[in-house]
C-alpha cells in the first residue's frame, strides 16, 4: 500500500515542456490571483463609477500557441514588464468591454453592446491608463510576498506582435469573465515561465508561513546543516613531488637523498578530501607537527 501511495504522488515529466509550475505553486497562485482580481474589480468600479464584476476565475498552464489561438483579432493587449522579474507578460481585455470602459472613463453612461473593432490611437492611450491602474493593484496584491514594479511596455491589437514566449513553451493563463453595464467579455493575464516562477515561489513561501509549516522546514534545514558540518573530512599535506624512472627507483637504498621539485622556502599544499585547498607553512605546535594556513589555493579550471 505504501508503494501505491508513492506512485500516485509521482507527477509525469514532459521533456518537451520541462518548465511548468508544480501543483503546490499553482494552488498558491490561485489564491493570490483570486485576491488580485477581487481588488481589481473594486478599483475599476470606483474609477468607472459603475459596478464591474469579475467572475469564473480559472488558472492553468497551456501551450503558448494555444493561448494565441484563443485571442481573437482585433484584441486589446497590454504587454507589461515587472522589474526586477525577467521577461514580460500580457494583460488582455475584450474590445467590447474595453470600449465600454473607455466611454465610462470619459464621463459617458456606458456604451451598449457594440461589435468588436480595433481601437484608435487615442482609445489605446486611455486603455493603457486603465491597464496601469490594474497593474497598480497587481503590485499591491503581491507586495507582501515580493516587490515588483509593473509597467505597460506596449499596446497591441494582434497577439502575433506581443511575443512573450517561444513556440512550444507553456504559459500560465488566468481568465475572468467581465460584466460592465450591458457588456460581457473576458479579461486575461498571461505569464511565461521565467516571469511567473519567482512569484509562484514567493506565494508558496507565504502560504507555508500562514500554515506554520515553514518553521518545520527551517528546523530541518538547520538540522541538515549540523549533520553536514559534523561530517569528517580527511586532510593531508603534500611535502613535495618528483619524478623517478623505474631503474632509479630500483637502485634506491637507505641513506639516499631524493631531491624534490619544491623549493625549501615555498609553501606546502593542504589537501582536503583529495582536493588542493590551501597553501600552508610547516611548523610545530605543542610537541606535534603542524601547518599554518596562509592563503586559499585557486582551483584550476
């Protein structure tokens, strides 16, 4: 039975897509992103002066090309970075919802349902400011775990112009259905692996702290350090080296002097576990032979 339980805990490894979040990281991110979307809905409601509802939250990992196929052109895409995290991510909004947000931001009463179209340059500028407000909430939601500075890098209408990952890579996608007045649509955030993994690791650590499990992990880590520090290491000092032929070796007898290549005034080498580590000088301490460490020996590459 123990063997069966261990087999169930094994997660298949995809060598074609090695970069993917673990289940614990996804669970921790689900809680964090859900909190972020709730805060974003409240902030948008106050800014646009109308109720904004974000529902049916989902978080998953899909191939990058599959994500591109799910976005219809024209789209409203904000490519953003989050210093000091590497790479960039995407914030996407359905055009119909974006147009309604723009109308509300300009003091209108909210547009009725309109067919999707490409935004004008002025509309893109307004939508960029709305995205920056959302990213401000994103930064605040993560501030207790990790300090980032998200910033919109560009606005695009075609996902082909917003390249954040390579072909075949997995990306993490968070989807929300948005309700704004009479308009319905989708908002989505997309992260490549390099951008999301530091956040996921911070989220897992924060969850362990809340659950009180991190203390046990730290205790085990300290215990492991103590065991490692008490492990014996064999040390030896090399007095010198020379080369002899087999004929010379056969002729050696008691009283012969063997000349070493080392000079008498040169330091010796201290070896630890068969690796040269320090230069030392020979001497005596309390009636025993001893060496004094004078410098570290650089390892040869």
